[in-house]
């Protein structure tokens, strides 16, 4: 039970680069992996898991991190890699320290991808696919931050293909490309991208990624006029995040995600004329709060 709980915890996005966290004006700047690497002050090497050595498991692990204004790693999220290797990387990366990022005289939090290779004796090959995706996602995130949505949809569109070439989790890429389309009022293409995101994450129960995907499809359906379809997907999103909140009641990230979904669902119900249920959901969104695990 404890092992299952710890695995669930490190899979949480912690308001990292998920679409729910990036709906309006993200406060975390995106930098490339190369830029982050140049500013590492302390790097703890991950322990090569003994099980991985015995099974001759090699390869790379890609982790997305948030670096706090003080240069500490405040959260991390697995993007790709063999499951046997990932946990070791998460533990190590959490101890890394960076030169604080200064922008216009102010210390800022930044987000970046980190690539950690595991090799049993040979030098890992260069990976142009990683660099291509990393640079494209950075451009996409910057344009979204700047609210340059017409340009963003052009730059973000290639991300799913680049992610697949780099053997990344393409749900994140579809989420970002869908967000760019949605913000540019290109609701049809947003729906298509987010349906791909949902298809990838649908079997992940419970997970914030699948909850986020259900939420994204719901609001795209709402924007295209399919209110009944939107309602069904909002219900799936609510159920997903409520399940996560029950399992991990101390998570601020899950509470904020759940509030956002409840408020959006309430807006749809008002649009459909169901004022009573809309008010009930709005009240639930106002009263939901973070609880300690002992309060479960």
C-alpha cells in the first residue's frame, strides 16, 4: 500500500506544465535543457538500481522540473524512461541545485527538461530528437506565456510528432498543442488534439493526467456546442480528481485542479439551464480544502 501511494505521488504534476496550470498566464518560465544544464551548481548522480543492472536495463530518463527562484528543484515529473530507472532519477534530481534565474532584476522560477542517461559501460549516443523537441516546446511555452496565440498554434502543432520521434510521452505534447489551438479560438483542432491526449491517458486510473484530458475535451466540446458531450466529460474529470483528492488529501495541486474543474462544470450547467446543480458545484468548489492524510 505504501509503495503504491509513493508511486502515485511522484506521478502527480504538482502544477508543473499541465494544461490546467497553464490556462491563463503561467508564472513559471520555460528554458531549454541546455540552458538549465549550464546553470547546475550541484548534481547528485542517481543510483543505478540493482534490478536494472541484473536485467541489463539501460537508456535515458527524461524528467520535467521546476526550479524555484532560489535555485532549488521544487517539483519533478517523469516524462519518459524505463519504470525501473525513474524512481532513482526522481530522488536524485530533487537534490539538484541551480544558479537562480534572474529576469529584469527579479528572481524567477523556471521549468525545464532534464535528461539522465543510464549506461552499463558504453558512452550514450547523442539524441537529436530530444533537442528538437525540447527547443520546440520551449518556443511553444514562451508564445503561450506571451499570449501570442496565433503564432503559438503554428509552433505548438508539431510537438506531438516530435514527441513520438523522441519516444516521449506525447500526451503532454497534445495537451500543449490543444491549448494553443483553443486559445486561438480554433476549437475544432483543439478538440482533435485533446481527444488524442485523452486516448493516451484514459487507462491511467486514478491520474491527474487523465483527469486533465477529460477536462480539456469537455471544454472543447462545450466551445463547439456539444453540451451533452461536454457534460459527460466534465463528470469524468470531476470523478477522477475527487478520487485523487481522497487518496492524496494533502495535495494542494489536486485541490486546485478539482476547483477549476468544478467551476467550469458549473458554468456549463448554467448554460444548460441547470441552475440548482450549478450552485451546488460552485459551493463544493468554495469549500473543498487540503487535508492532512490523518483526516481521511
